[in-house]
């Protein structure tokens, strides 16, 4: 039972950076823009967070810096992809590589100094409940923030007019332009939201999860976040499900390694990636349902006509 | 009183084309003003300039006497100018109410909006369900959504682009009443149409365009159709000639008691549909869109495989189990309703689009494309069917709707099909091209092929068909001889109030007797 409880909590924590990054990318893609540079933006966020933390500022500013860093990185992508209408695949890949380089550059002096990680919140009463308290009420503030942001993104996309406009632009920017929406501006906002969320995901890795600076510490999570969005058929709830699945598999394979399974560790390490993608592919087989949520204009540059 | 809208010397050129050349016109409050013109005459460009979707190179726009500077659609809508596009500006994955709310100011209250949509759609006889996704709506229903969306904003100037092509005669009647009411309430209407009779019945004045210039201003109530047509086309209209014909002995295509559940939740299921088409005749399928036409077209063309091979017979041979490509191999041609994306690949060249279906004409050898042949074929079609295009290298989406349709029709007819199924052959196509396409269909049938035309334009069906069937709720009526029926009877069958759907399939002899 203890093992289950601790694995449950560990799963939630492992899924958190993915939830941030994937929710952000979901909003970006819903507006019809494909930003492949999540990995780079996460790394920049992770490096910015540690940088500001080591400079002696409080944790909240470190997290804020990561958010700003991610947003600035995405802004570069935005200028290329939205203003200059370059190929979005190329611009995104460039950002991924650029982010890895810049973060490594920033991180040169960090060494292996561990960070004093953000501590779990103690909620009087709730945190002390046996089992349930440990499963649900002993997390750090960012985990709760990820839940709040999930609710906020779902509410925004499906309950507000701005969210409706965003989805409309993702389906047909020409029609949206024809009825008077400023497609490029709204896409910029979406892209920067995606960057900020990726930066937050990066900060979670460097300030809570690991917590120290390691070059390329995202270890492909940016790409997994990207895959989550696609295989979750652009639905927020499935993104969360996919992130938990990935987190759960990560924890399971760590346990497997710990108890000394005879399977090679490389195979075990690959398990979360394989399992997540297989399961999401299986649940996204219904093409008609996929078509409803797919942003039809994805990755196509928009040029206002006339 | 200032005119509602005044254009002074509007000019606009695109690379290689002068789309609008010094166009001036005046629309008074409460006036229904027709813009008549062939495809490519510059009507759509002019409307886009008025609406602000594109900007004029020169000229002035005055709204209620006040000059409108360079403006976008948002400004236009504030001025009370609303437009129903020919290619609808709707979002397929969203519901009707969501689509409407996107062009309404203020916050989103879908429930209240849905109620208002129901009110307006009932008041003006444009029934739509606000909770349905646009994805599941037929072309005709989508147009209703567009019109209702405009009406909800209480426009001062409403621009309608070919609005009646998808309505039943009764519904056209109703729409005209709606428009007259609106005009009486003071709303001005710009009515773009090529249907001269409708313009004469509805409009107070007309501006005729040809080649980007104003070629005439008329009072359509006092002009004859021939006079208007001459201003529009530059010469007299070609007349469609329906000649006598010899029917093949056996039916070329028969559909036998075909029932098929709809693929999507919201589509129409086919209910024991039977029909027979002989070589040498044109059979028309009338009906308001969304009553099973697209489902039957999919079943006949092979886009959907039927349950039993014997459901569909091509020259006596069961083909229900064959895919679309195999059916084409056997001589069954199909021209779908959507030109861009289904009949042709928009960003591809015409010669590449020829390959899509005409690769059967020896354009592919051992898996390799013979581009020379494809280009020669495309050039042939362009010449023979007088398609206005810059040769076989022109991109499909660069052609006007009418020209692309002529090209697609030409492509299919040049393959000498035994049976040709055409869906909406002249949707959005101008008078000259329509007449040409219709005559081509008649000639094809007279050469011994069987032609099936799905159309919502009754005039067109009456002009070219030998027999008619009427769709209603997924069922097909009995066969009607063109000479023994009339628009009113068909209209009643369309709305399901004109007697029972078909009970027995007419035998070949009966059909021959009727024709």
C-alpha cells in the first residue's frame, strides 16, 4: 500500500512538466500554428529559472523568469513563422536546437550545484489524512498550479468567446479574417502562451523535479509533449491522461530497475515513451472524432488576402 | 436624403487582370439593387471592396453620404454592411450558434443566441437547428446559416451572392418575401445573381458588369431578360437545344431498392431508393440538399461500397462492391459537387488534375507518368471546352468556378463515359458557361451515354432532363416525365407533401413509354 501511495504521488509529479508544456502547445496548435520547438523552450525555461535562483532571487521570481524566458523564445519563433511566414516545421526545429544551445551556454557556470527545491505545501488538516493526504495533498504549489491551468485552458477554449475565436482561426483563418478577426495577432498571443507554459514546464524540471542543472535535462519531454497533443486529438482532458500515463510508466520502470529486473535498463527506459504513444494511438483511432478537434489550418502560414 | 451606398470610380487590378475599371453605382435606402454579370466580370471583387475584405486601388466609397476610408470587414459590420459569401465563411467543426456568435458583438451567451436564431429563422422561413455542427449541414443549409447570421445584426446594407441556387421554388418565394420585407424596413440589398427572371421579379434597379466595367444600368422591372442578357454577355444567349433521342434497350445504370444507413450521425439514410437510367437520356434528381443526394452520389460513384454488389448495376453488371477507381475503369464517370478539393486539387496544375481521373487514357506507363500526354490532354480540354486559363500549367484554384467546372466536365466527358453522374453541374456558374455545360451534357446523352444530374436548380433540370426523380428525406419519388409535370408538383414532392414516395420501380418499358 505504501508503495502504491508513493508511486501514485510520484506519477503526478513526473507528469507535471509534461502537463504544462502540452497544455501550452495545445493552445498554440488550436490556433493553427505548429511550434516544434517545445524542447528548446523548456530548456531555456529551466536554465532561466536556475540562473535567477542562483542570483539570489526568491523562488517565485525564478519561476517567473522561466515563464518569461519561454515566452521570449517563442516570440522568436512567432516572428519567423507568423510575420515572415517561414515554414513552421523548420522554424520550430530551429528553435529546439537553438534552445538546447542557449541553455547550455547559460548553464556553463552552474556546475552540479543542487538547487534547494521548491517544497511541498503543507495544508493543515488535509495533508495529515492518512493515505489520501499523501496521495493528494502533499504536493508542491506548481503541481496544484498545473491543475488550475488545466481547468483554465479547458474553460478558455470551450466556454469563452476568445477561445471560440481561437479554435475558429485554427480551422479556417481565411473565414475568421473575412468576418473581422485579427488572425496574426491572436496567433502571436497563442504562441507566446505556449512558450510561457513550456518555460514553466522547464522550471519544474530544474527547480523541483531534478533539482539541479544538467545539460539537455528535458531528455525528450518536449517531444513527448508534442506527441501528447497530437495523440490526445487536441483535447485537454486526454492530454492530462497521456501525461499521467507517461508519468506512471516512468515511475514503474524506475521501480523495475530498482528491484533488479533482468530486462536491460535501456529497454525499461524506453517503456514510458512507447507505452504512451501506443495507448494514445489506440484511443485516437476514431477518425470522425479526430476530425472534429483537429485544427485544419495547422502549420499553414496565413497570408491575409487582398 | 443621402444614398445608402455610393461608389465613385472604383478600380482594382490584380497582376494581369483589371478586375474593376472605374465602377460607379448608387443604392438608395430600401432599394434592392442587382449586380448582374458573367463570372470574371468583377462582381465578387467589387463586393469584397465594398465589404472591406480587399481594398480598391482608386475610387471612393460613401456610406450614407460619409466617405468610408480604407476599411476592414469589422468596420463594415459596424457601418451595418453584411455579406453572404458565395464560398461561405463558416467553421465546420463549430455549431451553428457558435458560428453566429463569432460575428456578434459582446459576450457569448449561446443559449440566448440559439433562441434568437430560432426566432429569426422561423420569422424569415429559413429553418435551421442552432445546435448542429456546420460539418453536418448541406450547402443549402449552410447558406441559411449565413443569411440568418446577417439578419441577426439588423443590417443596413445586405450583400447576397447568388442566394437562391439552393432553394426550392417555394423557398425562393419565401426568401423574396423576406428580402422585400427587409427592404421595406429600410435595409438596402445588393443582389448578385445570374438568374434574370429572379432579378426581374425582385430588384428595383440593376447594374450590369462585363469585363470589369459597367456596361449598363437598367430597371429590371421594365426590361426583358433578353435585353439584360445582352448587356451582360455582349451578344445573344446561346440556347440549349434538347433533341429527340433513341433510348438504349436495357438500362445502363440501375439502382435496386438501395437502403443505406448514413455514415455520420447527422447525415441522411437512403430508404429503398430505386432508379433506372437508359443510354440516350438525362435523368434529373431534384430535391433540397441534404435529403440523400450526396449519399446516393457516394453510393453510385463508389466512394461508398454498398452492402450487396447487386444494389447497383452498370450495364447489367453488379458493381456495388467495387471501389470508385474500378467503377471508373468500367466507364462510370462522376463529377462531384465540390470542385475544389474533390473534383480537382486546388494548388495543382490543370495537367496534373487531368491525371486524377484521365490517367486511364494512357498517361501512365509502368507506374511512370507521361507528362507530355497529360499536358496534351489538358490542352485539348481547355481548347475544346473554351476554358479560360493560361494553358495546362495554370493552377486549379486560379480558375473561376465556372471555368474550373468546364474543365472538370471536359475531363470526364473526354474519357467517353458510359454513364456520367454530375452533381450540381452549374452551381455558381454564369449564364454563358451554364448553357455550354448543359448543352455538353445533352450532347453526351444523345451520343448514347446515360447521364444523371443532381441539381437543386429546377429550371436547369427542366431545361435538360428527360425524366425527373425527387428526393425527400432519403427516399426517391416515382419517375416523372418532364413534359407531364411542373415546378409546383416537384416543389411539393421536395417538401414531402406531394404524395407517396416510390412504391414500385417503373419497368424499362414504362420508362420508354414515358420518354
